[in-house]
C-alpha cells in the first residue's frame, strides 16, 4: 500500500473522528435551551438531536464544497503525482482541530469547531507552502460569514424576544411557559437539523479535499459514501451528548425560561440555515450563544451574565490563530515522517 493511500485512509478516519467529536461538542448547543428549561429530558433531547443531525447532514452538500475548495485549492497542494504534501496538510489540520475541540470540551468551553477547522486548514497550508497558497477570495468570504453571523443571531434573537413580549404580554405566565415547552420540542428538532446541514458538511469537505489531493477524484463533488459516513459519525457523536457545554450555554449565560429558549432556537436556526443555503460555513456555537445573548438583552440587559459571555467571546477570538499555529506545528512534525 503506497504512502498517499495510507495517508488518505488516515485522513478519512480522523475526519470521521472530528465529526464524531463535533457531534457531542457542538450539538450540545443545539439542545441546551430545551434541556435547561426541562422541555425535554437530556436523553430524549440527545436522541432527537442525533436523528435530526443525521437527516440534516445527508440533505445538503454546498458547505462541504466550500470547505473543499474555498480555503485552499486542493489541486495545487501536490507538486507531483507522488507528492504527499496536500494530504499531510489535511491530516495536520484535522489533528489540530481535534486537539482543540477536546481541550475546550474538557473545560466546558463552547468554542467553535468551525473556527478551529478553518484556522487549522489555513495554518497547515501556510506552513507547507506559504501565505500564497490561500484562496483569498473564498477564505475572506468564509471569515466574513463567521464574523457576521453571531451579530446577526444576536439581533434576530433580540427581535424575536421583543416580539414575543408584546404578543404574549397579557397571557397567563404558567400557560405560556407550558405552551412554549411544547414548542421547544419542535424548535430543538429544527435547531439540530440546521446544525447537521452546516456542521456535518465540514468533515465531508475535508474528506473531499483529501480525495482530490490524492488524485482519487478530480471534481469537488461529495461522494455518496462520504455523505453517509459523516452523517452517521455526527449522529453517533450527538448520541454521546455534551453535558458540560449544555450547562454553560443553557444556564450560565442567562436564566432561560421556555419562551426565551424558543426565541433563541428560532433565531439561531434561521441564521444557520440561511448560511447553509448560501454555502457558507458558520459557527453554530457562536450563533446559538449569540442568539441567547440577544434574547437575554431583550428580556433584561442585566439578566445576561456578561462575564461568562466575555469568556466565550475570548475563546472565539483566540481559537483560529491558536489552531493555525498548532496545525503548522503538526504539519512540520508529520512532514518529517511522510
């Protein structure tokens, strides 16, 4: 078995591992509000999220194509047919992204799997071929989407919660909360589905990049086995659950009631699905956390625990550069052996 094929197999294994970790790392955000308001028991919420994530993952491929070609041109990574540089770059990026995801999961910090993966791809590619290797047009579009989406989610969350306050101001509080707990079952399902349409695509894009770099396919089309494998990996990861992050997102940002949870779920789902439709990868972590902050601000600005929010934002800021540096180091180490 030649080196390129071995490396490609390793990339597929680690990409599926990344998707599995992404399942219990990021999907926790999708069900955090429904669990914290007791609209759903944790086990039921996790099972619902796993099924909806799987369905979302096999439905769309636009984001996968963006990951495969908009950060680095996979066709330009290898100088000769026997060159393994491109595949080593992808493997280094995956090792970096997995390491950061596990570290932040362990400490219960809702960091972004999207930021760490995109930063890792860029960092490993730069270590291999310099800054000129980046596809600046596509890369800048992805960065703009990652930056703009949390602000959009915050604004929409604020608007939704403000509208709910006006519409339901004369309703009985107990009945309103009971009704919104039922609504949250559906919003949690929608939230998990949209998560699958965007986040699961990233591992699909990575595997597609590896197949192109290895010369095993010549287009950016996502093969059927790649779609199914990534969807299964994310679904299985979701079934494991991410209760540390549920605790942070669902309770430490603000005290969430059913009406708040429903507003946050609808706001974040609309932003994530909108990004999927225009083939932009966004951070579901950022979007969901920002939607909760927007909802909290509409309820009562002082009710949002901004100290926790600042820690989350700090993690958002440092994730991409740290991941890029880690990926560059992983590439230099791997390059000694392959």
